[in-house]
C-alpha cells in the first residue's frame, strides 16, 4: 500500500498539470520542472512531483485501455 497524499498536495498537482503540458511520467523531470516554484521544502516538492507522475501514468494507461 502506498502513502496517503494530503488534499493540498493533490490540489496543487492537479492545478499544475491542468495548466501545463510540460509534465510527463518521469519523476526526475517533473521534480526539476517544480524548481521554478517557491515550495516550502524538498519533501513537498518531491510529493507533488510524485503525484504528478502518478497522474500522468494513469492518464497514459487510460488512453491505451
């Protein structure tokens, strides 16, 4: 089982994904794209990047299936 993400992490990730086509299913690239935003700490950045990665992977699987 995975870790539970807070509503703030989910909302931020969905907002960022909805406004940009730059994010993809690669965690490292998503993490670097988030460096332009002022986030409280590295852990928060990584959680948002991880959730964006998860959303993009689910989106890609939905298109294929």
